[in-house]
């Protein structure tokens, strides 16, 4: 009597393959929408599907679907030839080090050049090891946020912590930003919470500032509590030094900018200049340029530090040797740029 055997795997009876490179290289970099489009396409391999089909199945805009598919073309995962999508050919695949991540403010990254050879798109990049994807993914909608909060206790804890820190119910837009910072930029929940607490301490509880700082932290790989504590200590010391400098030069008290804090941190905490020396540099700047220009003042203090001039007496002794040192000093920066800077400018 013939025996028949069957293994019932439930939902695992029907499976499809996902290239390991998606998990190894793209799980952190790709956005939720890009991953959803790729998974849907892999599930329907061998079938003829249109952008409209994917758009309808995933409740996405057709333009967003096209952008998502282009992301996978640009990263070398798939290729397109005669309207047929297939695994990218080896000769056209992007080298591992050519994978780029998104631009961040103040980072010069050129967009990759997309060429087409025999109908197959490929990326040609002359700047390897860029750190961010080409474009930030679409913000997750309310439904996705709710699903993630239900599925992951740490995400739910993040959203509740944000409400507690801000002292209000965060909006869906705020929640979407926090989720992007975690899932897309790769900052752990505990680091994001520490960032939120720091933002509160300096009175900058707006999500634009928080997102910008999160992107900067991600680029600098500040992804542990220890690294975050070290960064916050550095930022706090810089802000304290900036307020100290404001008093020395008699500036109107105001929240210091990032550049102000960096300059002051260098003058006070690293070069260890006294209040008399900082005041002297400020006066030398005003006497020479007619107004206070922080970058010019920094150049004066840098020159004094480099020459070992650390007391007012040494300044006078140096002036006797070179009575026109300040007037004849040739800086390496653009003077016209600094002259257009005002003490009241938002960014220096």
C-alpha cells in the first residue's frame, strides 16, 4: 500500500526569493516605500505588471512607484532592457563602494549620472563611499505609523516619550519624522530620546531642527548612548562658551548659533584664552574692519595661539616688533564674504 506524505507549512507553502544583498546592504538605506515596491515586484516575478498595477496594489502614487523602481535601478539591484526588468547584469552592476546615501545639509555630494546602454540603466559615480541615499523616502502615513507602533514596543515607547518631552501630543507629521530617523537614518530609540531631551534643554523643540541634527548624528555615526552623551557634552560646553564670549564683548544676549558655539569652544576650552585676550581680539577686529566679524576675530586668535601670544603684554611686545601686523596680515579666507556678515545674522 502506497503511503502519501505531505508537509503543511501554512503561509510558508508559497514563498519567493529575496536577494541577500537587499538585507545586507539596503535594509537600513532603503525607505519603506522602496522596500514595499521591490517586495511586491519580486512576489509577482514572471508576471506582466504595470506601474498602475503596483500603484493600485500598494495604494501609492504612480510617480512614487516610478521613483522607487528608479532607486533600485540606480543602486544596481535591477536593470531595465526593452521594458523588461531583470537582475542587473554583472557588467552594469554598481560596485559596492559606489552605493550612495542621501545628501545632508552642508555636505557636497553630486548627483550620480544615469546612462543607458542597450536599454539598461546604470549609475556612473566618480565619488565612492557616499553615505546617504539619493532622495529621502516619502514620509510614512498614519496607517503605517500605527502598525509600527502596534508591532514594535520600542517605537510605541519612542512616540510616548516624545509626547512627554514636548509636553503635548505630537502630530502625525512629527511621528513620521521620528520614525524616519529610526528606520531610515538608523538612530536607535534611546539615542533619539536623548536628542529630544537635548533639543528641549536648548529651547529648540521643532522637528526641523531635530531632524537636521539626527541626520548629522547618523552621518557621524553617533548611534550609541556613549557617543550621544559625548556629543551633547561637547555641544553644551560650546554653548556655555558662546554665552561667556557674549558677555566679554558686550553682545546682546541671544541663543548662540552652531558656528558661534564652535568658535567660542575653540577660544575658551581648547586654546584657553583669557577674557582679556578675547576682548583684545574683538577690539582689534572692530578697529580694523569697523565692526565685529566672528570669523575675522577667530583668525586673529588663531594667529596669536600659533605664535604663543597668550597675554596682553605679549600682544604689546609683538606690536612693537611688527607695528602694522594686523593691517598687513594676509588672511587665507575671502574678506568680502566676512565683511558682509553681521552680528545679527542667523548663521555665521
